C-alpha cells in the first residue's frame, strides 16, 4: 500500500470509528432517558438493560454505518483540500480515482460487512430485543396496547401441515381478513387451498365467511369444482394467541428463510403478498450497498471543500443529497408495494439515481 493510501485510510478509519462510537453512545443515552420513567417505575434490573442494548448493537451499526462513511469521506477529503494537498496530488499527475480509491475500497468493505451483519446477526438481534422489551414492559399499559395492534402480512406454519397467510389480523377482535390456507401432504405437495374473505374466532372455533375450498392432486391440478360457503366453521386448532406467538416478519428472517416463505407462497394466489415479500427480500441485498453508494455521493462534494464558506455549503449539500437518497428510496418502496413499480426496480431506484449522479459529478471535476 502506498504511503498516500495509508495516510488517507488512517484518517478515514479514525473519523469512521469516532462517528460510530458517538452515534452508538448517543442512541443509547437518548433511548435510556426517553424511557427512564418506565425503567424506574418497573425497577428493571441493570443486567437486563445491558443485555438489551448489547443485543441492539448490530441493529444500530447497520443503521448508522452509511452515514459514518459519508462523514469520514467529507472530513478526510475536505481537510486535504483545505490544506491544498489535493492540488499537490493532482499536480503530481494523480487522477481523481487514484486519490479516492482507498475510500471507495473502504466503502465496498463496509457494505460487505453490513450485508453479513444484516443477514447473520440483525434478525436474531431484533427477535432478542423484542423478547427482552416485552419482558420489560410486562404489566404496563404500553405492552397491553402493543398486543392489541393490528398485524399485517402475517404468515405462519400451523398444525396439520398447513401454511397460513393473513392480510390483516386484529388481536382486539380476534378477526382475520384476506385469508389463504395451503394444506400440504407429507411430500410438501399442496392438496388443499382455502381462500376466505374474513374469519372470526368465537366460542373456541374459527368461523370463516365467503370461503372457497380447492382440492388439488399431487400435480397441483384442480379436483372437482371449488366449494363455496358463505359461512363455515373451520377445523383449525390454532387460537389467536398462537397466531400472535408464532408470527414471523421479514425483519427477523434471514435471506434463506425469506426465500423459503416466498417459494411456499408462490402458488397461494396472494400476489400482493408475494410482491411485498420480494421487496423485503431485495432490500436485504440492496440496503447494505448504501455505504459505498453514499461514499461515492460524498466524494465530489468533499473535493470541493476549500474555504470555510464553500466547505459549509458542500457539507450541507452532501447531507441534503444523502437525505434525498433515503427519501427516494422510501418513495420507491411505496411505489413497489403499491404495484406501480417492479420489486427489483423499486428497491434499486435510489441506488440507480445516486450512482448516476455521483459518477456524473466526479467525471466533471477539474
């Protein structure tokens, strides 16, 4: 590694880890003080709090890593530019790529690391923090209110080798809407498919309304005519509490688990659900790339920082561009879940725009 590369890398690493530890510290302090009243009232033990925040570290890292990369890039090249070191490098014949390649490689490594943490540790961390938080909130009105919140896109495995998917589940009224049930044989072939408009759990049984039952052979072909029932008592042993306890969300699933869910739901006819789950799957691949993309976006602004006024303007513009990057990403996801954009396009929209803009700005630098 060249002396220049080591010089730049040393500055980038110092700023990156300083920002990372600062953000982690601020997050924990702010969260503790915002819940201090609940902590003192319920007398939550210190070891439970320590375990909770330690399990939250992978989630915080994934959320702030890209912004730490942006700040490290802005500060490092901004300082080099203010000290006229960039001019000296350019005068010696170095290209923009030669000067910035160390930061770019660092951004790539950070993205790979975020991808690994996001898939291997974040799902377990979210499940663990959720469990600890529920323990801390036992008996509080907040916990009771949370249990009554409606749950959307609920998918779970049940008894009798059944796969349930529910568009909306309301624990307060024990009702379900948009129900799809796939029943499999021991070879995992779909033998029965039940589609219902709604269902209510009352007097210990599930009653479905406007249900259609399809019987299928081992090749997935329809046997006889579908059976329609305006009202039907279903042989489903699962209670609403079991639906609550066994639910899985994309946030606490690894890539392989989410792929498995999508494959099993592919033939369910729930196209909107499959589309939304695809978006969640593609996001697990695209969001870790934010670190390198936001780094590329910050390079042209950092190289323009010379005087104090220009530096503040460039720094502000870089932060605004980073904010717009997330806004465009949120809009793309919303359009994808609405069915306006294809899932892959929806999760890649902000990446495509940001990469195009950063390459254009870098290529047009003197």
